[in-house]
C-alpha cells in the first residue's frame, strides 16, 4: 500500500510540475527563485569561524542523519528550529540549505534536547530510510508556498485543487517520514530525552507567546521595546508560578488541530511511541547543561540579534521594569476613564470613584451593574450568572479607577512581576489588589462604606464640615464606621489586636471571653489570631471603640507610625500620637491578617508612615 501511494505521489508530483509549467503560464507559477543577494532570510548569521563548536556538532548530527550539513546557520527570535532549502521545480531541485536556530528554544532546552530537535529537523532531509520521503517533504513545502502566493483566481483554483489532492494522498508518507525523523532523534539523543523534548516544546511555545503578548506588546503600544530582550524570557521561565504553569503544559501537552494536509502525526502518539522506546533506556540524568552553552559568547550574539530584530522599528529601548510601570498605569487610566465616562453618560453624579462607592454603600448596586452591556450568550444565562458577569466587569473597572488614583497620588506604583505581568504595590512594597477590594465591596454595602472612606482623600477634596472647624472649636473625633484591616495576635502594652478603621487605628486588649476563645482555638489546632479577629469584627466598630478594652486614635491625631521588618520573620510597629502617647507592637509572620492593614495606614498617614 505504501509503495502504491509512493508511485501515485510521484505521478501527481510530475503532474503538478507540468500543471505549474504549462497551465499557470510562466511568471504566475514558474519555479520560484529568490533573487540572489536581494532577499534577507532573516536572523543573525553564525559563521563557522565565530562558532566552531556549533558547526562541529551540527556537522556530526547531519552525518548521523545521512544528509549534508547546512550551508548557513542563522540565529532567530523564535521557539523553533528548522532546516530550509531554496528549491526550484517544486522541490525537485535543491539549493542553499539553511539551519534556523531559535534563541528562546535554546534558552529552554538542554544541550542534549537541542540535539534531539536538530536531529529531527535534519532527518527530514535524510535519504537513509527513503529518498522519496525527503523529496515528498520538500515538495509539500514548495507546493504550499506556490499555492499561497497565487492571486489570479483563474490560476489559483485549479492549482490549489490539485495541491489538496497531492497533500491528501501524500499525508501517510509524510507521517511515516516524521516517524523516521523521530526515530533518528531518539537514536542521537536517546528516546527518553527525545520524548521529554516533545513534551517541553509546547510549554516553551506558550511561554514565548505570554512573553510577547503580555510584556513586549505592552511596551510597543507606547513606543517602547525591552532591553535585554532574550534575558527577560529566562526570567519569566524562572518564576515559580510560571514554572508550575509550564510544568502542567508539559505533563499534558495540548492536542493541536490536524487536517488532511498536516505532515505531523498527533503529538500524543509521537510522545507515546518515544516513551515506549524509552522504557528500556537506562540513560541517567541529563547533565548536558543549557543549550546556549553550545555557542561561543552567547550574550553578545543575543544582543546582536536583538538589535537586528528591532532595527528600523522606531521603538525606544527601555528596561522591562520601566515598561510595565508605564503600561500598568496607562491600562488603569483607560479602564478608569471607561467607568467614569459611562457614569457621566448616564447622569450619575458625582462621576468619581467615591460616587461609585456611594451607590454601592447606599444599596444602589444595580445602577452600576446596568452600565454593563453583556453579550447575548451571557444574557441568556440564569439571572445570577448574568449578574455575576456584570459584577466582575464593574469590579475590574472600579479597581482600575482606584489604582489610577493611587498612582496619581504617588501612593502606589506598578512594578514588574513575571507572574503578572505587573502588580500594584504601596509605599511599603506590599501588594495592593484594588480589583479584589472592589469585588468585595460590590457584595457588601458595609465593606463598600469602609472602602469609600479609604479612597476619600484620593480626590483631594475637603469635607464641608471639616472646613468649618477652627482651632478654637475643634470637632470631636469621628467614631469608626467600617473596618478596613485587622492584625492579631500582637503584643505590647497588653494589646492583642490591631484594627484599621475608616477613621483611625484601634488597639484591643482581650476580654476574659476573648482569652477563653483564643485559648480553645490553640487547643483545637485552630488559630488564636483568627479567633481574635473574628470576635472583633463581629461587633460594630463604633461600639467596640467605646469599650474599656479599646484604645482608639483618629488618623489626624497620629503623629507617626514606624514599621520595621526585622529578621527571622519578626515585625514591629511604633505608634506615636500628637499628644505624645505611644505604643510599641510586636508580632511574627505567623500572625493572622485580614484585609489591607499597611496600605490603608500608608494612605491615611502619608509621610507620617515610615518603613524600615
């Protein structure tokens, strides 16, 4: 059967050439020759003089594959390795052979794994198993290139129809050729290494797409491109969260869609075949080192390729950290404007962050949710699902609006995160998640009131009542209306719980029942700190502040708060009031935290809050 298909393939290939030569009339489909010296195939040329070790290994791999070595080796910015030839006569005649070697591919593979990839690619041109396989491989590539380049419909239709027949008929032969190339890969690098490599490639491809789409493209929107372009990719792949994500992809590579014209057998079949061969493989741990070690002065070559890749782009080089700071702030500004414009168009006054939080706190959440238009698919879902979809949209926009104001007031900044692409951090370097805060507020009017108080000062507005106050008649301190954060257990002056409210800090000494509850939590393997926090938050803040066990200090009566990150997970905070009173609190990393303690303190106190 395979012999019959081979004979038919040769006949069709001959027919394709005749059709190309006589039906498509000369220049329309005549053998495609690249003008010598006028077309740059791309990438950075690596000469044998500059890279003797690379060339020596490639020549050895070519000899093992039973084919000639490439005429050129070029470094390219892709997760790929490929051997191409300048062909004519629809692949019947070969010309310059080039090996394209992707930098991100090398960064993510070991040296032995790179050998497996190169052996497979050179195996496509091997005549060890069958000369017809290499011919069919070249011809499929050449016919596909010609068919893609046709524009005249009178010419394109008959040739593409003929091409489809040729591809469908030669598909089993192409699959067999790929299997032969996999066997060669296993022979050169070992079946275990070859199988691991096939599992790794989809993960590398996914990581490279993440890098380009989430990081590089974030800068190109603002005329920036990252310096140390390839080094950044290694940083992304080293991030623990990214490593876990890529490990999941490697463990279960996604199945790519296949068609009658695909030359590769399904990836799971290829991996299964190699792993079956590896069952008898006694090879030990891969100690060949990273594939970039095959190069002489790899960093210099990567920088040269980076310069060539971005030459003529008009993009300004900038560190990745600077790019994400700009991109993060701009993205927040765009989303914030989207929300506030929608509020203006619907006559929601004031069209501000505080105005949105006022609506939520007053129970008018639907006014905000109605700003979101959902697609017909979501609209047809159950009411709860559709409302949840709207809630997530509003949370994202409102969170962005809060972040935009925090950044504008120099209370927070966006910084690079390889798990992100960016994260918002406060002055103390602690991460702030306004979107999550907004989502919680959307589900709780009480939480919305506390969040509203937290962002109140961001607009730079002075409350009317505050303007009326004078030094001769100071107003009584406002009692707290909502909780923002909590920390327990702490120690110092008998206090065990620190509460952050919308109007000030509250320190709590445990009552007899608090001691009993926290003691029981310790005995039952619970968390004493969590129990103390729960018992505090169960009571209204104004009521709790009036008890004998509480010390409440309004924000405007706090002279300074100094936070110290000590060694061995120890923390402390010194609180000084305007009246000269002070407390020194201590706790460890084992303490429980609820909400956002230090971002709120930073927001309300500004320069009065310092961190070591």
